[in-house]
C-alpha cells in the first residue's frame, strides 16, 4: 500500500468505528429505557395505504385524437363469477359517493337507480359524469344478454338519466 493512502485508510476505519459505536450506544440506551420504564409507551403503527379500487371490466380513458372518453378493456379484471351483484358492489366501491342500486333486468336492459345523484350530476363535472356512466354501462353490458343500461336519477347539469349503450358512447366519440 502506498504511504499516501494510509491517512485516508485510517480516517475510513475511524469513521466506521465511530458509526458502529453510535449504533451500539443507541440500541443500548433504547433497551435501558424500556427496562427502566414501568409502563411501555405504545408503539405507533405505520399508516396503512388505502385499498385499491376494485377492478371494473373497462376503464374510461381520454382519447387525445378525438377529445372524447373511450372505454379501454381492463386486463386486470377477473371475469370469474361475473354477475350483476358483483358489478354493483364494485361500482359502489369504486365510486362511493354514487350509490347505485339495481332495480331489475328486463329483456336486454338493466334498470339501475341512483337515489341521490347530486355528486354525479353536480360535482363531478361533465367528464367525470360521462366517465362514470361509460364505466357502469360497459360493466353491465359485459354480462351476457345485457345490451342497455337504463339509469334512473334526477337530471342535473352534468348528467341526464336514460338508456345508455356501448354504441351511444362510440357514436359520441365520432362527433
């Protein structure tokens, strides 16, 4: 080893020894504090991350070319056990402010009701409301035999009730 590198090596060894000593002192002090205290301080649990929203069969994505929302198939969606109740629960979990209720299915139409649609019609904006209606329509029409979703709610500034189909959203994207 060159003589000129010895001071650097000695400084590095001293630094490692000092860090090691600090660690030992810190763990020794923590152990002493725990042993000396009559009542242990409660440990703070780390915050939990919110659970991801449940997957829906399709998600709404903005198409820069058409300046419209399009439906994009969700590759993470598990179609096992796909039914109306599961889709209704997933929509309610994905959009907790909008409590959708399935009224009935008749022929090729699912009739759904939103008792309090203020969030949908007044607070989400036009794009947010369209996104919700698109995702709900595509979710229910993923079921065999359902081609139309009829939404029953009080009309507002950003959404209107009525029958929605995949074709309706496709036609709007072409405009």
